[in-house]
């Protein structure tokens, strides 16, 4: 049994890439992500959590992002039982 493969046709480009463009392409592909660079994350909060976040941001004069980071840092330092407790409590809001 012989398989006959179809060869893809690649459209010819009018201009060839310059060495500088090729070098930029290669260096961009091999570049490692910058450590510590912020990542955009989207999620949904209930009205109750949004109100808490907003109230703390106003009270402290910090941004909502800073307040949320502080809450996550505090949560990360809890022991397993406390984490489980607050995970269950959060479902009540």
C-alpha cells in the first residue's frame, strides 16, 4: 500500500525577508518570559465581594489590585484548615 501525499502550495512572496527581520523573528521566539512581569487575569466577583474590595480600597487608599494581592498573600499564609474554612465561608456570600 502506497500513500500519496498532497504537497501544499505556498504562495510566493514578492519580497524576501531581510536579515534584520529574520534575526528579530528568531530572537523574539527564543526570548524567555520576563520574571515578575504582571499577568492580566479576568474573573467574576459577586456584588458582595466587589463591595468588600471597593470599601477596602477606599479605606486604605490603595488600588483594588493591591487589596486583592494582599488578601491572596494572607490566604497563602493560612494553614490548610483555615484555608478550607474560608473557602467554605466564601460560598455563603
